[in-house]
C-alpha cells in the first residue's frame, strides 16, 4: 500500500500509542518503525491493522493521489498478499460473474486473477486474464494498471519461454515511465523483472545493469521483497559469470532482507525459502555442503508451512545435486525421482525436465549410458511439448556434450 508515513506517525501520537502498542499483536515494534520511517511499504493487511488500532479509515493513511480501490478489490489484494491464491480466484470469479457493467472493478478482478494464476504457475491462464484486465483498464481508462498488466504478462510469458517476454517488459517500463505520477517501488519491480528475463536469456551484463538501476530508482524508500529479489537476481548473474564467492555474498544479503520481511505476518516465507534454495546451489559448487544441507532442510520446511507445493520440486532437485556431491547416490536418485514425480503431478515442465536431466546425469555417472540417454531425451521432449524451444536447445547441447565426453572416455554431468 502507498501509505503516508507522516500520517501514520501523527495519528499514532494523537492516539497516545507507542510503536509497540500500535503494532501489537500483529506487527513488531521494528516493523512499525520501518513503516513510519518510509523504509517499508505496508501490505493491505498491515495497514488495515494500523487503521483499526488508530480508529481511522485506511484511506486517511494513504498518500495523496494513491489509488483507492473499492472494498471488493481491496479484499482481493488482501487475499493475494496472504498467498491465498485459490481464494483470490474464487472471489475474482464471483466479481466477474456479477459485476458485468462495472469496467473498473472487472479490470481489478481480471488483474488479481492473472496474478494468482501466475503464482500458481498456471501461466497460460495468467496471460489470458492479464490481457482481459488490460482491455478493461484501457476502457476505464487506467494507464497505471495497463502498464502493470504488461509487466506481469511479461513475467508469465517468460516462464512459458515466450521470446516476446522481453519486449513486453520493456513496453511496461516505457508506459509506466510516461506517467506523471509514479511509485519508485513499482518502477523498480519492472526493472527487476526485465533484468530477470534478460538473465534467463544469457544477457548477463544487461541484466545486472537493470538490477543496479532498480536499486538506484528505489532510493531510500525500498520495499523489502523487491530489494531482496534484486539482490537475488544479481547473485544469479554473478554465479553464471563464475564469481561464486560474490554470488554467495549477494544471496546472503537477499536472505537477510527476506528475513526482515518475514517478521511481518503476511510476507517473506516463500521468498526466503527460494533464497535458501538458491544459496544452497551456490554453496554446493563451493563445496560448503553442511551449510547447503541446513538451508535445504529449512527451505522444504518453509514451503510445507506455506502450502506451496509448486516450488517443492526445485528444492528436491537441489537436494539431489547435494546428495550426489556427498557421494550418497541412492538418496540422490530418490530425491530426483521424487522431484520428477511431483512435477508430473503438478504439470510443471521446467522442474520436470531438470529432474529428468539430473536422473540422466546420475545414470551417466554410474556408467548406464543407455538409461541416461532415455532421461536426457525425455527431458528435451518435455520442453518441446511445452513450447520451451530455447530451453530444449540448451538441454540438447548439454546432451551432446555428455556424448562427446563419453567418446573421450570421461563422464561429467550435463
């Protein structure tokens, strides 16, 4: 929420409450302090709690000119922030069925439906909902929402391997920067998204520039989750460039930011688990296996508590790599197989392909060339069936490398 820190501080003092009293029992004193200083943008749930404690409406605590959505759209926002994506879809569906002539409300319902589908990894439906949200927002008109639909659609198409993702992300940024009234955290999020898309395409230097620009745009007022994601992305770019020590430092910074966000009751759990998994990947390469093991155990536990099954296959894949490095081949096979089975159940092509490739690596290291090739080929087929042509080419090149090494009498993973 685009809250006014001074309005919150002034209302708290007029009410005669300390920061600890204002936050209790939902927020810590430190969380209220961060909100009042403007370092953190509160979620809808956090700002609603503050407004209730102060006996004022939530609108009184917003900056002048901040978007004031109606009650049903605010409820969608609250559900989304609490990661209750299925509930978002139910409420958005009800709004779309009943509010046939309210174009503004339909724009919000389509937008949050698109966001929820994106978080649930149902990317084609996310794209469809975001396109409809954009049509409604254009009719209203709401150019701010139009720009945001381009940004989230770019993220969804990126997951689908659609090469148009980068252009959509650039269009989102261009449109948003053309608006008179902008929020630094939204602009930074768009920069971070474009950087992430370029990073996946192998344009590492350009990606780092966008990540750095995102930090500059945010300035002193930074949304914790956005800053964490930026450092997270920078860590990935450093890892791909071969700077493992630098990557580990950046990822640890991201995790510290996620931990601060995690102190708020409605944020941080999933981001923190992702950071732990990706730091473990770096530590495996640095041969710091004990710490990697602890991080992966924590990541699995966090995903279980958050009820996010879609991300569990990624952690199982990392665990398989760890077990292989520890020469615990039986458990490495077991984790890779579990990752593949869960990915099939959830219809997640990328983690399925990665798990199959890992099984191929394990079979190849054990000297079972034919079984390894079956896994490699199936991984490539999965990617092609999902229209992930670029990733399929990447896996094909890795398979070719494995076969060349076999002919040379060596065995290395793809």
